[in-house]
């Protein structure tokens, strides 16, 4: 069973997979990337049995007729947040104005490249434009590689602040999450599982979806920074 899945749910799903395999004997073949990257591949002719994508990407696949009717299930959601190096003072990001001051005061920051298609990078670039500080912040921003983790630059001291979704920030040791982006700049991304219409493994895909919706799975999702549906 081939699965295309967003990297935001990777930590939770990988923690759950050994139990799923032990209980079912099904060994899913996962590929991890951003949802927009998978949409491009699917629209270019690739296929998978199960898709775990964000809501906009899933809606695109539904419009393209690629989703098996009745198979779509919301799994979890996550918020975009700001992190610092472990032990560093937590800056004030409680309000829009406080966030703006904190960003301008930072020596360097990291958020994901909007061109790579990640939801938090696209959103944060728009936040900077709305604040009117895009030029100043982008001049001191460091993009991680496509599909990478912005928090990786915090423990080394290369940046003072990192912006990404909570599950991705939590993958990086040696950092601390300050909190989510404040209103009106907050972002919550919803992740949806759906079976491809052409899949010959729909039964197996449905078993994985059902497993990821159990109470035991919900506890793991929460531990990894996601809010289960």
C-alpha cells in the first residue's frame, strides 16, 4: 500500500506504524513531502493508495476526481508557532504588535520557503507582507532545504527565531516552542486522509485510516503537537 503523506504528521504516524503493522500485517510504503508537492506529482500522473494531505490539497484532489467517494476523513490539525533555542528567553508574541517588534528585533530568523509549498511558509510570508516588514525580515531569514525543518538553525545559534507548524518544530531537539502566532495572524492546518479512487488497496487503506482515528492514536497525535479530530 503506497501512501503520500504530509511531513507535518510524520512524527505521529511513524510512532504508530509498528503497532499497526503488528496488528494487521499490512506494511504501508510511505513517502513524506509537502502537500503541494504531492498535488503536482498526482496531477502529473502518479498514483498512491492513500493520501494524507492538508485540506486545500485534498479539495484539489476531490475536484480532480481522484478521491474515492465516502473515504475522506479529517485526522488532526496543527498550529503554526514560533520557537527559540532551549534556555533562551521567550520573546513576547502575545499580540500582533508584540510579534512585529519581536521579529524586527531578532538577529536572524528561519521560516520555510514559500516556493517549496509548505503551508506555514506560504502563510508566514503573507503575514510579513501584511505587517509591512517583509523586506527587513527576509533580509535576515534563512530558509531550510525544501521539506526541511526551520528549527534546525536554533541550537547552533544561526537564528534567534524559527517559524513552522508545531509538529515540525517538536522534531528538533534543543529548542522550545514559545507559542502559536497571535491573532489575526494565526494559522491552523487541517490534515485529511482519503483513498485514491483508482486504488486496488482500498480495504488496507481504510484499515489504516481507522487505526489513525483510535483513542490510542489520538494520544500520540497530541504528544507530537497535533490536535486529533
